[in-house]
C-alpha cells in the first residue's frame, strides 16, 4: 500500500491525548502520516491553572497552545475548525451563538469533507454515537462525521466538492473510539475502594460512569499501545489547564499502565467488520481509499462516451441490411 494516513476528528483540545494518545503515538512511530482535526476551541472547559495578576489570556487561547504542545509530542499534524465549545448538556454554553451545539449539522459535515479530501486518509477515527460520556459536542462530531461520510458517497455532493476544486477522496474505514464496559467495571470498583463516587466523575462531577461504556462484543479492535503509554502521558501533560493527564493520572502507576495498555474501537464503516488488532489490518492487500467512481467527472464522462458509442453501434447493427 502507498503512504498510510490516519485522520482523527475530535471535539475538543485534549481528546487527542486523554483518549487516543496511545493510538496516535503508535501509528506515527510506525510510519503512518497522522492528522488530527479538532472541531471546538475548548472554551467551556475548566481551568486548573491560576492566572497571574493582570493576565487576560482566554481559556480558548490557552487550550490552543496546549493542543499544539500535545500534537508536537505525539508527532501529528493539526487541523482546526472554529466552533466554540458547548459545555455539557444543559449548560449555558449550549446557547452561545458560535457553539457547536448551535451549528448547522450540514455545514459542519461539509467542512469535514473538505478536511478529508485534503488529508486523503485510509482510516478515520472519531467519537462513538454516545460521545463516550454523552458530551453533546462529542455526539455532534460523531453525527457530522457520519453525514460527511455519506456525502463522500453521494454523486451530487461529490460534484459540488469537485466544483470547489477538491479531488474527492473516500476513506476505507471509519472507527469510533469506545470504552469497554468490562474495563469500566473494574475502574468503578477501584474508585469506590478509593472512596470516590463513580456517578459524579470529572472536574465538574457531571459524568456518571455507571451509565457509559460499550458491550465488549460490539468492539472490533483492541489496540495494544503499551509501548507508547509514556508518550501519551507526556502529551496529556501539555493540557495543564485540564489537569494534565486524564482520569488515569489519579491511579497508582501499576494500575495506570494496566488500564492504558489498550485503546478500543468499534468499526462503524463498513459495518459488520470482524475482530482485528490493527486499524489498517487487511488494507495492504485491498484498494485503499480512492476516488469514488461515481464522483469523478472524468470517470463519468468516460462512461457516458462509451455508452454513447455502444448505443450508436447497436443502432447501426439494427439498421444494417
């Protein structure tokens, strides 16, 4: 296969590190060209860092700098959409005019198709349908990616992209990042043993861990990232305003290594994939992402010309004595 490329489309600064950091670090170091597209500015997140006297830097600016730091550690190329963080469901930030919550889904999807056509990945990763823990931005990014995927298979939408000057590209696989319920069961038990309430998780205590997670039999990929946990932790440490390490940082070191060794994915497109251990598995012997034959105007013109010649030949044969 030619140069392997992976695109992760995620909602917030820190999702690339706290969630997928091991995956991204692994593939970069295996020679894959890895891109990350972050859709919102993270402005509704908490800020663990006390501002110096007279400092007026916005949280969005801080989080942009933290994201750039993390991407440099991971070795990925960064793309950015300019939506505002919406906060959790029911938060006042939901109503901000520039928030992803208020954005038109078609508009977001069209922006993502342009990113896909620029990057030309064989594999795309995003949030699963629940957003992991029901964050509305995660859910909307999932919905926008699914709609963008449909656009790349739609003839009219592809012609519109070509009219804008893009060469249409159809990735081979789409995965959702997930948390297996079996892993959460142990994490919840450990939290309770440590005297913490798993129904009030996170900096805002607004995540109920007992309600999240995906049944293990719905997960296609258990990706071993054990060799890259240290890189993930270094990238996560860049996000100082968000605690600098995700939930795992509160665990003892031996438990942290155990819980962070694997990252899990559900294959969304094409549906019905079997169990496999590598997001690129099987693509080496198949056609990787390619122009959709229905989308290429050159291909369509070629097909039309052949059909026209065949029609003339058939007509000539019928009319010949």
